[in-house]
């Protein structure tokens, strides 16, 4: 006796924010309306909350990277100036320090 095929459930998407600071999107195929059990401590949130959190993370990352680049450039400038003050030729001082900026200061 042939049985009728079981209709496939549509995938449902859930968004999660985890206690470790990460975020995730989970797609599940289930007939239940309950949210999925998360694999690590966190909570299920709305898509809007997830999107806002990910945007905030991107902004914080970009700010951090800009600050790091600025500090690295300042270190290169300081090293370059110290090498020049010690009498090292300009081309060598640039190469050793990694300094690529203006040398007028």
C-alpha cells in the first residue's frame, strides 16, 4: 500500500545573539512554531535586533582598525625620526622604520 508523500515544511529563519558576543542566523525546517534550541548560551532575537547588532559590531571593528592604523603610522614616524636623528640616511631610515609618509616634520 502506497502512502501519500509528507509535504515538506518551509524553512524558517531565526536570528540569535550569543553571550560570547557573536551573532547568528539559523534556518530550520520544522513543523513546530517554537524557536530552535541554541547550541551555546544566547537568545533568539528579531531580525531587526540582529541587523542592528551586526551593524554596531561593524562600526566598532572599523573604528578599532582605524585607531590601530593611526598608532602604527605614528610608531613608524617616530622610528623614522629617531633613525634620521641618529644619522641614518633617509632611504635606509624609511626602509627600516616602514615610514611612508611626509618627511617634512
